């Protein structure tokens, strides 16, 4: 059996900035437990970046991380994760930015966040998934932000009122038409 490892950049100048974490095999899944003991510098934002090669991540759940330290993490990003399907960030109250591009994301659970920047472009999402993300983002009632859902399916009439609501609140929205 081979080791499954990822690197996490905690963007913390006072602690180990990049940490290698070995996954624990649980059934047919590999579980990576991420924990960080120290808050980022006062007045700075923690940007958590995940790297792995080869990257076979299917699911990212930062809810437990957010529950432990809900105000430390403001941004989560990754690129070229061809197997990533689900992102769960519900309850990460200070999370203002997520960027998962060129992956295979179909589900993003974002309730209870403070998102003002969402980039899920290039994920080849179905129209219903695009609609759900727009509707969920609108439900957060955040004033102004940027939403990028280009290179996915075209949103349907189901999300028309949510799209208009976001635009009315100052959001810049990019999606295919």
C-alpha cells in the first residue's frame, strides 16, 4: 500500500508554513485530518492552499476546521483537482473566498459563510448544480462580491431571481449564456 500525502500551506509566518499530512485509509477513502494550533497574525488573513500529486481528492470538508477555529481561515483555493466533486464549507463564518477551478465540482455547501469571492469556473457543472450554487450564494445575503461560474452549464430560469438579487446587491456575476 502506498502512502497518500498532501501538502497544506497554512500561510502562517510564525509556525510551520507548509505541512505534509499523511492520509489514513478508511474503507475505500483516504481521510486527511488538518489541524492548525495557532491563529494567523492579527490583521492578516489565512489562505489555506492544498497541494497533492497525484491528486485524487474527491471531497473537501472544512466544516470541522471551521468549527474548531471559525475566524482564522478566510480563503480556500486549489486548482487542477480533476476528481474533486464536493466542497463543504458550511459554518466557516469568516470564509470570504473559495477558488476551485478546473476540477469536477458539482456540489458546494456554502451556508453560513461570508463569501464575497467564489470562483468555480471550469468545472463542467450541470445546469442544476450551477443554479444551486447561485441560489445558495444569494441566500447568504452578502452585499457585493464576485461570482465566476464560467465554463460550466448555462444557468436556467430556476436561478433567475437569485441572479438578479445578487446583481442588485452589487455582485459581479460571470456565467455562460
